[in-house]
C-alpha cells in the first residue's frame, strides 16, 4: 500500500475510534449500560447518513426481536447529519443518564450475517451493541441471511408519516418514483450514474406497465437540483420533484429527508440509484421488507 493509502487508512481508523469514544461518553449510552437496563435493550454505533443508519437499525431490530429485547437508537450528531434520532423516531425511551460505559456485548457485522449472535444467552445481563460495521450491511443482504418471519417495523413520528401521506395523497396515481443520488456519487466513478441512465430506466418502467395502465405521475427525489427532459415529461400527466431545502448540518434535515424517503416508499413502482442506501430503503418499503405503521 502506498504512503498516501496508509495515511488515509490511519485517518479512517482514528475517525472510527473517535466515534466509539463519543458513544462511550454519551450519557444515554451509559444509562443503557446500567444493570437495571442492560439486559433489556439493543443499540448500535453509527455515524453516516440517514439510510445508512437505518441499515444498522434494521439489523438491530432483527437481533432484538430474536433476543426478546427492544431497540434504542442512539445517534450522534455528526458532519453527516444533524440528528440524534429523537427527531424522527416515535419511541423515545427514557433512561436515567450516567453509569459506567462497560459490560456491553459488541457484535461485529459478520455475527449478524452468519447468525453468530444467536449463540448469546437470551438471559444475558449485558447491553447488546452492533458495531460500526453494521451501517454498511445492505438490508437485502441481512434479510436474505436471517430470513425474518415478518416485516421489520420502523416507527417514525406520526407527524412525519402524516406529511408523507398528505403529499403522496395529492399525487395522481399510479405514480412512478425515481431516486437520483448525486453530490458525493458525482466524485465516485463506481457509483455515479448519468441522467441518461435514469431516463432509460424510466422509459423501461413505463413500457413494462403499459398493459396495466399508464403512470399518471413521475415523482423525482434527489439530493441536488435535477431536470427531466421534455421527452420523459411527455410520458406523464404530472411531474413532482423533491430536493432538500436543508443542509446536512441544519436542524430538521433528518425530518425532511425522511418525508422524501417515505414518499418514495409509497410508489406504485420505483427506480433507484444502484449502491445507494437511500434507494435501498425505499425499495425495502415497497417490497414489504420494511413496514412503517401509519403509512397508507
């Protein structure tokens, strides 16, 4: 490995260690480690964007269900997102802060995929914590490996679910939703897809559904400005575009992103961005892997 690569790797490890340190000092996390709480809950370390955090929440929910526990999301506010989780989740479990950050069981991502966590004693008196690696586990991969008996529920704040219902209820159905990931994907050649890719996918979806009736609306959600060609626009009665008004470090960014995500998840058909966790979560809602109570 080159000197440049070694420096980059060292920075990555230092960043990971810093996030773990932040969790260990977090009053909520230390409260979960207290003896009266530790055997009741599962939590997870995470620091990335919204849907990457949802990946960890999905895996933790399966572990918690099998271990007869409850998931407590503890999010750190980072450069990736100004959110501590309480702004979007409906269940805010109150635990007395304090305690000593020790006595928890750290589960690596591999133990989720291979089912190794099942070797834990269900009566274990320790907090279960999914390590940072779980946020890079695709939902489909976890679902295929563990085969959950039923959909995993994500209970979000009712007012955010209501906003998504009201917005999508105003769209003429059926509607085709498209998620176009840009920003950081523009600098990554392995992830980047040009607009021509999405337009080809839109055209293909329209052709597939011609026998069942025409899509009336095209809903486009993106993390940056986007324009649809006249040729694609002509295929629909209505075009709706969702782009963020808030930056990553602004209050309310998680709520705004979640409403957009739930709107994608209500579509009659969906076109996403390959390798995007945001697209992945919308797809999981559409195929029933994930269920959001209250979402029509």
